[in-house]
């Protein structure tokens, strides 16, 4: 069991002091972190609370998960050690070409039907064919 708990689904108006007061019911707190948005400076809707002992963290999870704070039912669970991977969108979109068109060497994708690689030594390759 970790000593740090994740608090999610928080109201954007919830302050660090309110969290400190609420979570002090479960045990001794060593740190409360409320990340803020870089652009607006407002809280991002979640926080991390670090307890002095594993027992206090477990008590906080059991006692405070689903409790009403700032008009919202907060979610309290064990904080994971690693950060989740961020997705930057991705994937293509738009249209696909039928087989044989485009470039890249993938069926239906750009380059289908053309050799993979740069245009370097194109003449040499053509000469070797003749």
C-alpha cells in the first residue's frame, strides 16, 4: 500500500486547505498537492495527498471515497507510481487510395506500387533492369 492517494472528480473551486481539513480525519498528512492549469492557473480537478503512514492512506481511501466535497462526489484511491502515457491524437484520417497508388510501400497507403526508399540511384536501378 502506498502512502500517497489520488483524489479525483474534485470541484475546480476546492482549495488545498479544504483537502487538508477533510483528509486529516484519516490520519497525519505530510503533503497535499493540487496541480493547476498552466494557462489559467485554476486547479485541474484532482489532487494528491501524502500520508505519514500506510494505515492512514488506507483509512482515507475507505472512509472518503465517494464523499461529497464542493458539491461533487470525490474519488479517492491509491496513487500509481508512474504517470499515465499521454495520447497526442494521432492516426490519420481522410481518404485511402486503392491498391497500387501513392507511395510508401503499404497496401492502399502512400507509396503502394513504388519501391521503398529515396529517389537516389534511380537511373542505376533503371539501367540494371534493361
